[in-house]
């Protein structure tokens, strides 16, 4: 097969896990985090955007042998594709008719009451997910059947395949003013009380719904039939992105529920959360209190080593039979030998990339994709190869694909243009989307030197009048610190020559040399 046709047919998969839910199993790299999830050693996975959280989530809720091998029922609490369910939930309904403006004025006790309300909403939502799944599979005894039937009668439980409908129905139930007095659901006493007339006699039905009784009944039943349930949640960063206060309360209450459910052996939450949001939760909790936060111990932080990323992309390359034929490879043999993986990768690129001071072609590309924190993410590597395919096809079309090596598939021109495309997308689609308030300060770095002192940054961001302010250096350091956290800047270990440099992946889009 000619190289032009080979490039046209090659498929590197998608850089967004949601876009390859049906084919992810082919490429999936069984990392340490995956094995820890599989062995129930961790419940919470933290990682940056693009680090692979959603791939783990997709693998967990998709077809895999966890379910058949360990009899685990994995229930998604969030959609893998489409709009995240918590992105469009009515905020005022969720917080009981209060406005978001009122939320900003709330203080200690009021926040505690709000989080108690959100805890109940989360718990009832999880009960509904479990009930719907057990009913769908016809996995229930007489006791649970009576309980679920009565929940339906009360309007708490509505069978729906749409997760957003399920969650909204829970919120509506919580907001209803009256429930029947003395309700007994099957053999399980829930302790629901009727709302009494008069403001002084009102009792929120939410407080009187003893969810623990239902969880206990479900847990006992699942233990008898040996069918644990895991409820998995991802894409939580989309929840109330415009209201940081509500999002923090929403996620803090979720973590409290996680801790509450630890008393049950058969019902567990598996959470996938951005590490910067976790840091924010810790920061907020230091002011508002959350002593139990230290009890969250079954977690792991996604960290990608260079060798793991090479293995990830080689796995995707080897899913193409045409590549295997072209290079005369034995797929399983290559995957078991790291040197063979490195040799395969290097052979696709120009010799000049394999003889740089950085080492191999992969070392060079990896370095170009590093952010200010020295991190390279799977999403960026996959995006690079997607762009590389496009750029190389363009060169074939105009007859400008000259190769110096027999097995070479990609030219230096295609590599450079692809890196520029990834750089631009990373800044505009990821960073600016997540941190719009920092756009001006980042854009101001355009065409500036790569190595910058505090004084240099002061001139970039402020005028001479501001620089005379004795606190100006502290303000500049504060801005720079934020950009370091994002990964735009890297703080120098040796401050004798410069204080900061720009993360490599952003140099091309900001037109920075060096």
C-alpha cells in the first residue's frame, strides 16, 4: 500500500473519551489507576482536564469484564455523552426557591442548612438510580418491591432512562410542601411526616425522609444476592460553572454523602473529579469547615509518565492493521517490549528528530507538548496525531511529501504545523474556556521573551505609574502564580537569571521564541 493511502486510512481514535465510547475498549491502556478501580482500592480519581478521567469513567460504565467477573452492577450517575445533567439544572429550584444572589449573602448556619438539603437530594437521587436499575433487571425481593412501589405512589420514584429527568424529579419531590403522614413503605419505616399548618409548625418533609433505612434495606439485599452496586459520576466540573458558591456546596455535599455511604458494604460511589476543583473544595472547606474531609483516603491522582504516554499512542497505532502490515509487526510482541514501541515510533519520523539533544523523536515531541507544570496529557498527544494525519495528507496532495527514510510516514513540516494547531486549540478551547478572567494577562505575553523577571512581567501587564506602587511586585507575583497553576508559566528554580518561563505547548500560539 502506498504511503498516501496508508496515512489516509490510519485512525488514531478521538481525543475526547465521550466521542469514542464504542471503540475505547480497543485502545484502552490499563493504567495503575484502572487496576486500583477494578480492585476496589480507590473510589475517587483526581486529574487535570484532558488527563484521562473520562476515559476511566467510560471504561467503567461501558462493556467490560468487571461486571461479569465480579458481579458488580455499575450505574452511571451522569451522561457520558450529550449535555451534562447538572449543567442545566434550575439553580433556584435546587436551593429551595432562593436566588443565586441570596446565596452569595448566606453565612455559616445558612450554608449548613443548604448542604443538608443537597445531601438529601444526592441520597434520594442515588436511591432512584438503584431502584430503576434493580427494577429494570428484575432483581428484587418482596421487601424491596413493596418499598419501590410505595416510593412510586408518593411520587418520589419515577422510572426514566433519562438521568436529568430522574434528578429533576428528586428536586421537585424535595420542594413539595406536603407528604402523607405515617407512611410505611413495605416493611421499611421511612418516618415521613405531614407538613403542619402555620409557619411555626412547618416541618420540612426533607428532614423527615430517613434515606438510611432504604439504603440499609438495599445493602442487606445486595449482600444476600452477592451483587454490589457502584454508582459512577464524572463531568462534575460542568455543575453550576457560573456559580462557584453553589458548585462548591453541591460538591461538598456529594463528598459528605460519599462518606455517609461508606457504612454500607454493597453500595459505593466512584467519583471522577478535576484536581483543581478538589483544591478549591479544600480551600473553601478550610474556611467553612469539613473536618471529615481528612477521612477521604481511597483516592488516586492521575499522573502520566512519558513512557506511559508512548505506550498509549503506540496502542492506538497498532489498532491499524495496515500499519502492522506495512512495518511487518507482531502486535502483541511490540506491546510487551518498550524498546520495540520506541523504535516503531521513531521510524515514522524524520531522522533529525531522532538525533536531537532531547533524545528520540518521542522525547522531542513530548517536550514540545509540555505545559508550565511539566505535564503532557493524553488528549494533547492524540490531538497532535489527528492533526498530523491531516497535515501529511495535505502534503501528499501537492506532491511535497519527500521522505529521507524508507519507513518514514511524517515530515518535519507536518509535525511543526500540527504542533501549532494543538497549541492554538489548547489555549483557545481549553484555557480560555476554563479561565476567561485570565485571557487578557495571557494574551499580553504574545511575542514577549520566553524568560521573564518580575520586572519584565510588570511591564507586560501594567504601566509605569503602577510599577511605582510598593505592592506592585506582590500583585505581579499573584498573577504569575495563578498562571503557573494553570500551566501557562513555569516558575524558575534558580531566580538568579529569570523568575518565569512560558510553558512549551503555548509558545507557538503566543509566538514566543526560545
